[in-house]
C-alpha cells in the first residue's frame, strides 16, 4: 500500500507543478521582447514554484523507476491527465466535455487494470 501512495504522491506533485506553471504563464506577456520575456518568466513565483516542484517530482520518479518495472509504473503517470483535467476545471474554469469525461473514465479503468497486474 505504501508503494501506491508514493506513486500517487509523485503524480499529484507533478500535476500540481503543471498547474502552477499554467497559472504563471497566464501572467506573462509573450509579445514582449525576448529579454523582457525571459526576465518575466524567471521572476514569476508561480513558474519558479512549478519548476521547483517539477524537479522534486522528477527526483521521486527516478526513485520509483529504481523500484518498479517501467511497464507497471508508467501507466500510473496517466493519472496526471485526470488530475490536470480536474485542476483545469476547478482552478481555471476550463471546459471538461462529456468526451473528455469519457476519456478520463477510460484512463481510470486502464490504471486500475495495470494496478491489478
């Protein structure tokens, strides 16, 4: 059970990093000159936090790769699609259509089958 918690925790922090990056780039004007764009990205706290958490997620992923078969572990990463869709809907009022909802259900069923293997 602890193994599944670690895997799920990695997926959650990876998704959280993506949500922070999304929030950060929403505050950046990509039409400005390249140097100003670089500075506005470099000093955006949401982007900085997203990159920092993403690095932590990567380190945890490397640990998990050392403990599990890739063919078992990798499908759990698709849970980030589910969490990202829910996070996009909740935090950014993104549209989750019936078709996307169906895709989310298929992903959840697939992960369940992999977890049972």
